[in-house]
């Protein structure tokens, strides 16, 4: 990774050629200065409120669709689903079938995951026009595939003892998953569902930039007229909505995590069916969890009404005709020698952008995670100064992940010369906000027992961090970092669309020229890159387990 990072920086021109644009610093300073004086006129606040409701409605419906896909497909593509109990001589043939079925299922789910929601939105706009279903489908399809992948990994990483005990007793796979693995993985499944909702809010903002309406659309209009005070009002609205989702997630996660810790402390002879039964009554009695489910259903209903969703648009004759025409003009993909050479070169540039962004975001996220959690030893903040620092770090993470990457790339283009570096740094800032939140949850969920035992024996805070905190957090940190690396491959598209380089820039040019055969080849290249990183990250995470 160190060599890949060094090579990516050198190829991006760092240290070899000028990368800064000093003439753009005044514009960036004006943008930052406007943060303390956002637009607050009644008319613009009313416009911001309406745009926030639209963005929230897209996020709610997109998340609901993504979770439905993720729950079903996540089970199907998990290793646990394909692993069967030993069956004598047929075990070897069964093993081949398991591996083949697992790889095939992951490939099928990986295809929609390799295409960014912005690209889905551009394709769907060509078929459905400016229909609200475009935003919902553009979020739900790729996010559903991503959710399926993460849910599969969470099920595979859950303790296998109860599941294997039920399977050995002849219980079917579905019932064993429902009663053995799902309760143990429930806190992480719930936390990721809210994280995906927060991502959907940002995704809806990005889709707004390409015409779906909402906060993203208003951000694009304000940026074009350089009205930085209006941009900050819209950004604060995104921060408020994302912060509310974060608070809701944290509250439910901490309540639902308590039964999991209780089960983890059971003696070894009681693990299995008894431990599974212990968790389920507490979840059934959790009134806040039930109230949250009711609120979620109500939000779905209100969002359908607010956007005026009409699913009959999907099978309207016009939509079917346009879909057929685009499919016909997109095949076969442009695989000529010249285009393949261009795809290879830009694919390397895309990979380099993702490496720079992922490494920088991972390092920044780790530092921010311990600041949010209270310190290098992972303990809760003690004292007013530490608490203020933790709140400040959490606020910076919220702002970092609230600014859509295309907007961040355009702002960085004020002070950086055009090329892959502005896009990579914009993605690094955006992903640092996301990874900081995920990594902070890992630190907050740590069992304090090992650290307390070391400290009671006279270990210093630094020794407690090295021997009790770091070894238990690094595997999860690495897993999140590898996951965000894969996501960053897709996100290079949105910064490329604004001129930051990579395959995204080529894709924007092809879409503008209606070169659908070229678009198909470029999207295929992105899918191949995504699948390759998926295989590598899965192998690394398996070794860490």
C-alpha cells in the first residue's frame, strides 16, 4: 500500500510539477468566510426547507428499497449461506458447487454495485425523464447491492457457534440464520442501515446536481452564481439532516448492543441455542426500537406522497421504447484498440485517485475516531475540554461528509491545477468524514475489560492503547478502509464528471456526445475495477479474521 500510494502521488505530479494555483486562494477564502454568515432571508430559508424535504424523501425511499434488496441478496451472497454441513463422499463435489455458487452470486450483485448512482441517474433520466422515480431507483439499485455485500460480510463475521449447532441439529439454513446469526449481528446491521440512510441523503444531494431537485440542485445553482452564503445554508441543512440520522442511529445502536454484550459474556457451555433465546425477548420489548420502525414506515408513506411516486411509469410504452433504443445503441460496447488503450490509461489514473483518497481518508478517520471517542486509549471523554474536543471533531466529520464530492472538487480546483489530485483530495475529505464516524463506533463499542485490566496493573495510557485498544480496532479499521477503497473507485465518477480526471471524465464526455457504445465500455471498465478490488479486499479481510 505504501508503494502504491507513493507511485500514485508521483504519477499525479506531486513533487515533479506545479500543482497549486495561487490565484484561486482569494475565492476559497471567500467561501470559507461565508460559513459564519450563511444566507438567512425568509425566502431562501423557505426554499431550503422545501429542498431538504425533497432530498429527505428521495433518501427515505431509496434506503427502503436498498434495505429490501440488501436483506435478501445479502443472505444469498454470504459464505455462510453456501457453506453446508459435511456429507461424506459428496463433500468435495459440494464444496466446488459452494464456491462456484458463491462467486456467481457475488458477481451478479457486483454488477449494479460497480455503477455509481449518478450514472444510474443519467441513464434513467434518458428513459423516464425528470420523474421522481429516477432518484429513488438511482439510489435503491446500487445501494441495495452495496448493502447486500456489507450484510453478507456482517453475517459471515458473526460468531458461528450457534448457527453451526442449529445446522448440525438439522435446522434449515433460513431458520438457523434467523435465530442464530441475525440476532448476534443485529446491532451492526441496524447501524449500517442508518449509515446507508445517511449515505442516501448525500446521494440524493449528488443526484440533485444532475437535475433530480432538492439540496443538490440548489447547491449547483448557488455555486454557479458564486453565492457562497447560500451554499453554506444548504450545507448546514445537509449537516442537520445527517446529524439527526447519526443521533438516531447512535441511540438505537447503544440500546441494541447491550444484549449482544450480555451474550458474549456467557460461559462457553451455554453458547448456542440458549444464548440466541436470551437476546430475542429484549429486542421484542425495546419500545424505542418499535417506535423507530413505526416512524420509518410513516416516513416512507409521507415520502411517496411528497414526491408523487407513480410506479406505472416504469412500464409505460414510452419508457419501454426509450429503454429498448438505448440498449440497442449501447451494444456491442466499443472495444476497439484505441478505446481499450484509453480505458487502460484512465483506469490506472482512476485506481491511483482511489488509492490516494482511501489512504488519506483512512489515516484521517483513525485520528478523528479516537478524538470523537475521547482519546487515544478509547475511553469516554473526561473533562470539559475533552468533551468540547470530541463534539468539535464530530461536527467536523459531519461537515466533511455533508459536502458532496463534486462540490469539494470544484472548490479545490480554485487552488489546485486541473488533474486527478483535486478529485482525489475531495474524495479523501468526504471519505474521512464517513470513516471517522464508522471507526468512532468501533472504538465506542469496545469492551472496556481488557483496557481496564491493563490499567489496573499499572499500564500507562500509551501501553493500554498499543496492547488493548489498537489490536482490537485495527482489523475493523482495515475492513472499513478496504470497503471505502472499493466505494471510492465508483465515486471517482462524480468528481470526473466535473473535470477531475479518470474514467469519470471520459464518461462525462461520452454521455455529452451520446456515445452509448463508449459509455458501455467505460462502465464495464469501472465494474471490472470494482470487482477486482472486491476480491482483493475480501481476501485481506478473510486473513484478518
